[in-house]
């Protein structure tokens, strides 16, 4: 219930071995989340929505591409498909290879995959910027300070309990908090 509440008519699923390989390569990395269970809900949401489509997936969509639940364009190699089930308004595709979300392989990858950038990750999530930052075929430069460096800036505060940011404007005789 805390991962997805959308209706989906297309569902893809990697084999257990393929999913475990994906977890090992993207989640269990040095400075990463350590395990799927240890990853924050927004990471789990990205992974779950990567395998879903609001529309039925047809064989013509395999090569030309279709939008998944993360609004990423997905193309499937027929050689990676091990099972296909088509219903009147739904599709199930079994895969022998995991799909890597754009959020993990675009310029935002380090922010979403390494624990040391959670402030920026939550800022991207709260601002809704992920869809713009992960666009394909764009030449982005993305410079991000890690959590340790941003902690040194006393005018930027991130409350992990409320998952909210605040900034402070300092002036002679006082300060003003925003956020």
C-alpha cells in the first residue's frame, strides 16, 4: 500500500535470479542501501513502478517502446522475454533480465543509489524534478554536494522526521526560518 496505488494493465517481472542480480549491482553497492529492505520507500516505489504500465503492453510495443509506471520509455529484447500472457485488457511479461530505472542510470544515479546524498534525493522527490533530470538524450551536468558537506551550511536544515527542508536567513539581531 505504501509503494503504489495506481491501476496497471501491464506488468513485467524479472526472475528471482535476475532481480537479485539487479539488487546486487544497484542496491548492495559500497555506500549504497545494503539491501532492498533497507532502501527508502521512494527507491522501492521507483523499482515497483518500473515494472508496471498503465496501458496494456502489446508485442509491437516491445521494440518501439512504451511508458512504464515511472514514465520511462521501455523497450524489451524478445530474447529476454521468457513468458507472455495477454488478457483482454492486461499483459504479463516474464523477463530473464531486470529493467534498470532511468533514475538509477541517469545523472541522478549516484543521488538515488548512495546513502550520502539523501538530502538531495529527498529535495528532488519533494520538488518533482526527477522526471526532468532523468530525460534521455539530454546533455546534463549535475553537481551535488553530499550530506556531510551540506550539513556544514547552518542555513540549510533537513528534518529527517518530517522529511522537510528549512532555510534560515541571518540578519543583524536575528534570523528568519523558511520552509
